[in-house]
């Protein structure tokens, strides 16, 4: 079913009252500064629709649908929240479930093949989802995602129950949702993320930082991606003075640039390096035995913090389900 009129959306709300729904979105992040929502696919126990967010007000759905399921839902949940549709219940991420259960490939298409023995046609994956009208092939592809997601969730729920990982699924899904909020707080790209600047002197680094800030502001003002304002390669050449800026505002920013230093990385103490190696070996062993994805057993940043001397109770990710499942083992490793 295709919904592109508000009265159709209101009829859906009146006629269907699901306790849980499966959601996917399509969006364009190649032509705009921030991703632009282009399509919303929704399934429930015995039905599915494709909604055109360019034509209807999604705020009418606020509180409708009960519990939400999405796959890698960071952008989905953020974009729907920005469109005015907030969930009535909890949000669960099926990619998190796949990682907890130790699936080696956890993309939606790969899981459909592994879990459901269904081969997903990817030919429309990079379609222009803002184009109207959508082709029948696009609509079929879009609704297929949530239908496959619904079927996979039944399998994951049984497996999560069997392994008593419900708390883990809930907590890790909440972290996925919180990442969406951090996406809003975008900052200019840091100069130390550009490989060709690694040997640059402080003045060049300062110039690069000024250009990156200028690029960010221009992209935001013009509502285009940052790479369409200036590529990283051009930024490096401008910073080194190999080419001159065309825009007066950029020339002024370069003139006002101040030298800055490359961030210093603190070298770990020998004891920290030994503990880090020990923790990595334990993590690999657990991941293989359970099975479970390495990042679910012990995220890399948590491993580093433990190696640097932080107590488990000082690390947020180790105070919930990981404390229950791995707490005693971790305590023994670092003691």
C-alpha cells in the first residue's frame, strides 16, 4: 500500500492499532548538508505500507505503533524524530540482536540470506528515493525490507530468549538510539583525520583547521554536503599554499588562522599494554565460545579504558548487562 495523502494516513491510524511495528527509511545524504528523509516503510503483524514523507505530516503518527523494530536504526529513529514521529514504546535494533547472537554478517540483505534463505535484490539500493513518482520496482524493494525484517525478528527473539540476552538487546538498542542525538551535534572535520597533513608544521595545520571550519559553515548555509564545497585534497593544497582561495571569506579565514599542534597521543605504560593484550585475548575467546560479536563482548574503547586503569564501575557500558554476564571475569582479569 502506498500512502501519499494525509487522509490515507489518518485512515491507517484509525483502522490499525498494532502493539509493535517494523520500520525502515530511505534518505538522501549525498545532495544535502543533513540527510533528507525520502521514504518510510512500516510493517505490522499482518500488513505493510510505504509512506511518502514529502507529502504527509508524519507527526500524525506520534505515539502510534507500540514497540519499534529497526535494523541499524540510528538514522531511522533520528529522522523520524525530527519529522515529529516519536515511538510509544521501546525501540529495538535487530542489527544489535545479530551482533549479540554472533552472526558474522549483519547487514540486512546478508541476514535475510542467512536467517531466512532469501536472496534480496539490491538493484534499487542506491536509487534516487526523492524522485517522484517512484517506480514499482522501488516500492517493491522498499516494502520488502520491512517484511524481511519482521520475519527475521521472530527468529532473533527466540534466540535472544534462549540465551537470556533480552537485557543486553534493550540496553544496546538504547545506545543506538542515543547515537542519533549525537549526529545532530555535528562539528567540522578535524584536521588530524586527513592523512596528507600528518607531517605538516603548526601553521599549515592551523590553516587547514580554518579551511575545514569555513567549509562546514558554507555547506550548512548552502545545504549541500561538505565535500561539494571543497574536497579534502583541495583543502590540503590550500593549507600548504599551493593554490590560492577564490572566495574572499576564505582568504580572510586563512589570514586569521593561528598555528596549532597535532594532538599528542599518550603512550601506554608497559603494564597497560600487557593488560590490553590479556583483555583482547579473553575477548576473542568469549566471542568464539558464545558466539558473540567482539564489539558486544567488550567494546574497544572500554577495553582501552580498563587497560589504562579505569575501574569497571567507572565505565558506563560495563555497568549493565555486561556486569551481569562478564563482570566477575573482567574483575579477575584486571586484579
